[in-house]
C-alpha cells in the first residue's frame, strides 16, 4: 500500500469517528453502494482518484452522481474522501468498502456483539472454503448479482444477524476478481482492528483443551502486545503440534514442519 493511500485511510477513519454516534446500517450500505458504483465506472473512478483534478470538480461529480441516492451525512463523508490523495482508483474503491465495514463493526461493538459478528463471518468463510461448488457459484461471471445474493440468502436461511447479513452480501457483491472468502477475511481484519485485537489462525490436528487455548492466547497476547482472538481450524496433515498464522507471519510448530526442517538439514 502506497504511503499516500495509507495516510488517506487514516484521515478517512478520523473523519468517520464523529459520524459514528448517529450512524446506522443504512449509512454503511450507502458507503457500499458508492464503492460499487465507483468500481463499476472507470471514468468516475479515474476522476475521483486523479491527484491533478480540482477538488471542487471531484466533489461536484460526487454530488451529481450520489446527491439523490444517499443521505446528507453519507454524501458529506464521501466528498471528504475524494478530497484526499489516493495512489490509484482501486484504493479509493477499497476505502469506501473498508469504511462501510468499519461502520458495521463499530455498530456491532456498541451492542456488545462484535465477537458474534466475527464468528458469523468466519463460519460462512469456512463454508465457502470447504465447498468447491459453492465457490464456483458465488464467483460465476454468468450469474447476476441478484442471483448470487439470492443464493446467499438461501444459505443464511434468516439465521444471520442484520450486521452479518449485510457484510456477507456485500462480500459476494464486491468480490469481483477476488474470492469471496478472501473478501470476508479482509472484513474480519477490519473488525479485529475495531476490537483492538489480532486474529490468529490456529491449525491443529486435534482439539485444544480450554486450558491450552488460554495459555496460547496469553502467550500471543504477551508477544504482540494486544489481545488476540483464536480462530481454530482442524487439519490432520499437521500430524501434531500447532501452526499459528497472524497476518503474514507463520509460527509452525507441527511435526510435519519439524520433519521438513530435518530433511533440509540432512540434504
């Protein structure tokens, strides 16, 4: 990520903070709608992310396109984002999307249900990863957006929270060239940042006892200086021990990893 985009994302979050007190799910869905519209129009995307374009021209374009379809609060926030500097158009699209997720996460955190939201997304992500037919159906270029959303609604069966349903539907709509499960994973990272926690993907061959989970969580919390949430997956191929992945860092303590290291040392 370019430094200009990184700085603009920080500014976007700062601009969003005072709006969170009155924000609702509708505000988030409006940001998602803007993200989708900008993603679908190369002309609009190029204009809004062009660093040489006049800010007034960008904001005028935003008001002309979205003035009648989003609230005054959402419109004001969107115009503030296009005034920032983005390294490329896709970064601006991603920013609208991330801010939408950020709003949903904060709304859920306020109701004390953030962990439940994380679990909802994780379970749906796992369901996709474990079903190849479902992956193809959600990624189909021939299926309409409405058809893919209808499939999601059928899978959810009305059991998801309002916040979870919004994010899962958006992940399917926004996936584009990305896998839906990867989009959901990126959403989970935003949610984790709101919870001021890191998410550790823990792969084990056998279940960890509650005391073992507590010790692992405590060790990771101490190592990273912040609370860590464990997402535990089972994979018989690790044979024994555990493999922990936090962001791009992998801590592999499985028997397979140790055997591979031994082979390399003997080569």
